[in-house]
DNA sequence: TGATTTTGTTGTGTTGGCAAACATATAAGG
DNA sequence: CCTTATATGTTTGCCAACACAACAAAATCA
């Protein structure tokens, strides 16, 4: 299938450096994403010669990015192959500003969340306040951070539209942030390089790498939270960003021509029709804990709840119909309260979607609930900070 | 911006062969897509050393894929650089079955359409009939085809859903084809390798490579024809295919909850609300010639026509709002009668779209009319057939 | 006409990965 | 327990691809 892979290529030529860079990136990426692996497994996965793998792993060890350990007992014939694992003491900082808190995490290259600090705020934090909170938290972690071999930078997951180029938060409606140069301000305040992106886009990527979407090259992720519906799309194995980084806003596609006006200015957005507030009111719940929503949904026999679930599933299915016809994904991943809605009536949602999508596009489709729980956004944001290291291990780790 | 490019990478390692393959592909791709170029320009564009370019071009000449010609008078200081051009005698065959004809073309690697044969049919052709027509036409061209140095294969643009893997036409509603194994049957009948894809997806790619979308990495293409609205999306410089090749069906996204049922089974699709028939009825036209529609629209002062244009633009703008919020493209390209509609009131459509999309996503957006005219689908389908050659010139041209 | 500039050409050097031969560590079999 | 088979790490030499530098050629410019 040449048509799908070509054309996207750049006009730049390759040379030997490119090969080395690529191969280092592939090896580091494999152990980072799929976990520790023996050298023989890496040989198999990459198709490279085992002497080449030895050299690549050796270089990554010298760079302090991976560690080699004694082979585990494999009960297999032949000389045991040493296990290569990402160095957990290479870490990224993850930041997630929300309407009632700012969360800061320390995440290892091996995926473990070493620390997580959730600083609750008594009101919605401004961008400046969020920067200050992060700076303070990092100050408190100073001793801890010094114990790691390397801190690659800060990745930030923001519930809003973020300009990819410079990390400018163009609009985060629920935080009431407009055109906040968050990346540069946080970089100035902390001294770390900072990358910022939309929380749901990062979430989609994290679910693909470590969660429900492992091995899926084309998936659509929808997350329902207190601040609306966020979405992210993975196409051809890579996050869909669009020209400036604003792509994937499925929450602002039409699901109801007779709907109300959304804060975005349009009519009948998914975001206005499907929302946590209405569901919680029907359930009579106060807190927004997902487990609690799950329990309440499972326990409820109220027809009012059933009607509300049916209503929201109906509109959700319209958005999914559009997404399926447009993206032909193999997987739809539902997170947050959308996961609860789905789990309340999985067959119903599947039926609604199957009925309305183009038959062919619906064939290879599965709908699943998100797997990554509360650590999702920490891992997701860290991945953003790790990206350049993973893409070019030698240069970044040296520089 | 590492986040956008990484992650999509395969787990395979690179070696020297990969480098050579890539570089040959890049050079051939450059002259194919951007036209003849001097060796010095290739050096600049690829970043490779000029001795390397010399070797690469030499190999491509030996493979019979490009020709080197005398430098053109450039009026610049320094030794003139020979011009490298794709070999026009390397050709692909292009096929496009429609409701009232089957068109077959011969397209050179340099983009020239050497031949075009439109075989009109008195009724909608079946798949078997279309295969027979193509076989007959090619038989008639046998002498001509023998004069080319190489015929790489057949690319087919079908107005319907095509399974990428094997070229099975899953559903072409207006042709009334269902699950027709068109690629394999045409391959059996002609002896050529055959690749099949959706016409609008191929059109999107062609407009990006040779038409209105040159240099655009993220664009949405919508084409309106007698058989409905087709669409294709280019994301990150490559066609969006989805997991099986069905992606990009913007014609089947919701634009009107109160709309009628579409042949696809869903309600209120763009395809049902915006269509050529209604426009032609309002204009009192019979033929479906685009130039005629343009003229009639420009000349009309009828309020009924104005109302119909406004109605269709309204629904079109809803589809575009969804597309812009989801893809954040830098360009929307409108072809067929959608181009006519746009040209009838460009400011109006731009206003409708700007009002309803997320502000940030609308900033870097331009809406333009398609540039490629009647040769579009020939070039587009040929591109499909050329794809594997362009991706791996040495192997394909030798084998 | 000679200086300058640009680029093709040629020979040499560097580098990355491959292949083969060898070494080593495990399991299986008697 | 020793031998054999198997898988994989290790080492060495080789090859392919590109970069670089020196030189040659072909144009403009003064």
C-alpha cells in the first residue's frame, strides 16, 4: 500500500547520520513504549543485525538513557540475552492546570510516575498563578530532582487550544485563559524547556502508547470531563495536529441543528449536548468522581436517568458517526464520563453507531473504554517532554 | 515540534540500503512533483552533497526514469547545471468509471496526459462492463503503449468506498457496485498491476501535488459532482486513509438534524443537502457542465437561485465548520459545482465559516477553488499507479 | 582577456551496518 | 555428569553510501 506512506516524505535527503539517529531513536522508542526487552527481541523487532543492536544499545547506555541488566530466566535454549530497559532516572516533568487545581508530576522514561503533587486552588487559576504554583512545587522538589540523572523538560497538558509552534494557549474556555504565552512564561520561571499541548490530544497519544490503543494506528479518543468533551485523533500512528496544533476538536462538531449556542459561537456542538453536569443532575450526584458515576449508573433504575443516558448516547453516536466516516478508525476510546456512559449501555452505543456509519467503515471498528486512569495526563504530558529525546537520543542527551 | 513527527515511526531499523532508496525516491519525487530541476537545485533542496546528487541522478538515468538535458540559459554566474526531468516515456494508465462513461488515460511521469479516451455508455456500467471497456481501449492502444519505455500499471479512481488492501470496491452507490473485486478483475483482464482508490481522495492528493494545494501539508478537498459530494483529506502531507482506506467521507457527516435519510442510512448528510441537481433545477439547466453552471450563476438574478445558493452554502459551511475544527487545515479546496457555489459568493461562504469555527482554527485558513480541471482524475489516478515506483525507484524499475 | 563564481568530476576518507567466525551460556538427552 | 544442540554475545574485516577536498569546466563580469 504505497499510496498511504509516500508523499508525506520530506524533500530532504538522508545520510549516515540520519541512519544512526533513526536507529537509536527506534531502539530507545521500543524500550520506552513497549517496556524492557532483551537484545535479541530488539534484533527481531528492528530487523537489524545483532552486532548493530549491540552497538546501539552500547551507545544508549553511555548516554545514560538505558540500562542493561542480567538476563531473566527464560527457560529457553541458547545464550541468554541481556535485558535493556529505559533508565528510570531520566525524567520529565508533567503539568496539568485544571479548574480547581494544578497538578505537577515527575515521570520516568520507563513510564513510572515517581511523584505527583496536586495543588488544589480555591478558584480557577490564572495562567500566572499556575506558573507560580508549578515553580513553587518544583522548588519544593529541588532536592528530589537533583537525584535524577537528567530532567529533560516540562510537558504541559492544557484543556484548550494550544498553538503548537510556541506553546501559546490560544483559548482555554474553562480556565478563562485567552492568548496566554504559557510555555515561555513557565520556561522563564523554571529554566526548563517547556512544551504545551491540548490535554485530549496528549491523552489520545498516551492511550495509544500505553493504554487501550496499543498497536492501533488509527484511533479516535474522546474524553468527557467537568470542563466538557475533549478529543484527540491518531492517524497513521501519529497524532493529528493540523497546521497549527488545533486539530481534533470533535467536541465542536455539529450533533444537533436544533441545539443551543456553544461558547465557541456555533450551534449544537457535541460539547453542549453531551455533558457531565446533566448526567450528574439526573443521577443526583454532587462529586465528579468517575467511580461514583459508574456505581450510580449501574445502580440506578430511574427512568429519568435512563432517558438522559439515552439522550446523551444518541448525540454521542452522531459525533461518532461523523468521526468514523471521516477517520475510518479501528478504535474509538472513550474516557472520563463518556466511558461511564458507554459502560452503562455498550451494546446500545454500538448499535447506534453501527446503524448510522457507512457499513464498510464500521466493520473494522471497536469501541472501548479508556484504560489509563488518573495517571493518564501525567504520562501523556511527560511523553510530550520526552518526544525530542526519543526522536534524537544522541543530540538531545549530549546537548 | 517533535510531537508531530515522531511516534508514527515504525519499529524497523534503517540501513544503508534504506538511505539509498530514500534518496533515490526523494530525487525522483522532486522532479516528478515540482517539475524539471537543475542538479544544483536538487542539491539545495535535498541538502545532499553535489557528488551524491550526481550519483543518484546517474542511477535514475540508467534506470530510465529521468533524462538529463542541456542547461537552460540562466543568465547567472557560474557553470551551468544540467536539467533533470522525469522521463515522459514512463507512463501510468489511469481509469475512471462514471455513471455515463469509462475514461482511460495514459499519463507520463512528467505529468503530461498523453492520451485520453472517454468511452460513453448508454447506461451505468457494471464492474464487468467497465473492465471489458478498459481492456478493449487498452487493446486499441497496444501499438501506442509499446512505444513507451515502461508502463508501470493502472490506477483507478472510483466514486465510492474502496478497500485499500486489495482494491475491492465495497460500495459505489451511484454506480450501484457492491463488493466488486475490481482491482483483481482488471488485473486479470489486462495483465497490469492495478491499484484502486476513492476518486475524491485521489483528487485531494492531486490538487495538493499539482493544483491549488501546492506546499500545503494539511488540506481538505471537497468535490461536488453529479454523483454527490466526495471528499479527501491531506494531513501532515499525506493522504488520510484510515485503517482500511475508507477515510475522508465528509459527504456523510451531519449538517442537518432535520434532514432526510441518505442512501447511507443516516440522517442529514451533507450529500443529501448540498447537491448539483437542486442547483441545476433552480438554474433551469440540463447539462452538468461546470462552465455552464458558472455562467448561469453569474448571470442569474433570480431570488430563487439566490435562495438555493444561500441554502447550499449554509449547509456546506456546517460541514466545513466540522472539518476545520477537526482537521485545522490551512486550505480548503472546492471542486466541481462546489467550486461554482463558492465562486458565486466567496465572501458569504468565508463569513459563514469564520463565524462558526473555533477562532484559532480559522486563522490560518484559506478557501480556494480547485485548479485542476478535466485532467484532474487522470493525473490523480496515475499518481496512484506511480506511487510504488516513486517510493522505491530502483527495485520497481528493475523488477 | 583575466578574475570571479558556480558547479560538475574525481579520488580519498569516514562511518554505519552486515556477515562470518568465534566464544559463551543455556537447555535437552543420554 | 557429560555431550550436543541452540541461541546469542563478541570480534574482525568488508562494503556501500555519502561527505569532503582538490581540480576542472563553463558561465558572467570588469
